C-alpha cells in the first residue's frame, strides 16, 4: 500500500494497525522515539531519549532485528553505525533531516581542513564533531584523530582534545562550541568563527595563529530562535522562576539563564524542581509540553514556542507505513568504510 493511503486513514485505524505489527514482530522490532517527536509517535516508542541514548539502546537490544528510528536522519545514521551485526535501521520519514547537521558537509569540512593544513595549523588541531552531523563527518574525525561529542559531554571532549593537541576545530554548531568554550574559561580572542562560504573561512592568519578554538559557522534555528527579550519577559511574568536552556542557544541567552544543558539535563531539571515552582525551558516545544504533562505539580512553561519542523514531520501514518512495509521501504544505509571510521570517533567518546 502506498504512503498516501495511510495518510488518509483515521487515527484509530492507524493505531490499531501499528499495534498489530508490534504484536506480530514482538521483540524482533524496536521503535525508538526522540524526545522532540509528536505524542502520537512517542505513544508507540519502546524507548524515548536523545539521539545518542537511542542509538545505544538499539545496539544494546540483543533481540531487535528491525530498528525504527523516529527522529531525524543523522540520528538514524548513528543508530546504523552503532548497530549490532544483523540489525537493520529504518525511518518512518527519511526526508526528516536536521538543518544544523546540513550546515557542514564533508566537502566543506575537507576543504577547510586542507586550508588549515596549508596554513600549517592542522597538525596542532583536533577535530570535534557534534553528534548532530552526518556519518561522513564522524568518519572524518575518526580518520583525523578527532572525536564525536554530545551536548552533555562536550566539555569532556574539549578536555580530551586539548590533552592531545593545542587547538580544537569544532563543527557544525557554533553555539554549542562557544558555550562549551565559555564554560572551560576560554576568552573571546581565543575563538574564531570559520565561515565555510568564505575563503580560508574568513579567518585572518594572525587570528588563526592565536586561536585555540575554531568554531564552524552553523546553528540550530530552533534554539537560536530564543532571545534576551524572551528571558526578560519570562522573569517578569514568573518572578522567582528558573530559566533553563539548551546549549545550542546563543551565548547571550545561555548567560542570561539560570542553567544550561542537554535535553536529558533539562528533563531532569524539570523532574527535580520543587512542587509549585516555575521552570521556564528554552528548547523544542513538543518536549516542553510533554515535560509539563509529566510534572503536573510544577509549572513547566516554554521560553517561547519553537518547533522543530523536521522532528514534526514524522507522523503516525509514516510509522504505520514503514511498519507494514518492513523491510522493503525507508532503510537507512551507511557505507561500511564510513561506519568503521565513524566508530573510531564514537568509541573515543565512549571512553571519555
Ligand atoms: Fe536539528 Fe535543531 Fe531540529 Fe535538533 S532541534 S533536529 S538540532 S534543527
């Protein structure tokens, strides 16, 4: 049956069909749902989590042959990289990408590296890629003495890198890189911004020689949507509230907040807040709404309404379509040599 036929089915019919396929496959099937997914998808997920936790959950499951990754493309790729032998990974909507991950492609990163080599700087640099990046970028880091990091272990990845060499080349999220460098005490003049659209990244040789952290010019539009006005407004509206944000937010917003951390950190913050208190959260709206429902004794509110349209793409109809057509549609594949090299960089992260 074609995808269009599922899109015209009513919700109850889709639910019944998804539940049937889950029953039929039993433990051979594992559905993973990222925290930012729609509730109708989360309802059928065997695990919820951030991208790395889900990829690990898939690989840790000895019975699962078919992993259905409800998230965006780079996440499903990470799941393929970490998968056990014989496991296959599928996406309900393989067109769900991540604009942040797409802001650095392998050709651009290789060009940048060649420019850094030409400038005589590459020998002193460890490349770090945020997990929100393509498998090819992870492989690049594996091949060039680098590492992968998540938003929860970026500071440890910085320490690891600087124990090896003098400088870090961080991609593709400028803001996570800058916020992490701030936490580690780096000064403004120790950071430069590498714009892949400009010659030599738009960085002059003197600034490059002095820099300790080279930040790729990339951002997550969902998190950079938040601004200082939002923080000010929240503090006026909810006196005494705590404002907590994701480190993909801008430096100004992170500095104006009470705390900043990964999705798992934000979730824990909401869970551990005192009953009756107000927590204002700056991250994807579907997650904030879910946290509000899961913590009814606290007032959990969004800093502003910011939705990830790519995460929102995956619907119950897409999930039903991929399940009823297993294993014929939407398989995510990564070339074996990329998997091998990417695993090296992921393994380094796991050993942090
Ligand atoms: Fe990418 Fe941002 Fe959406 Fe996450 S929230 S998938 S980083 S665009």
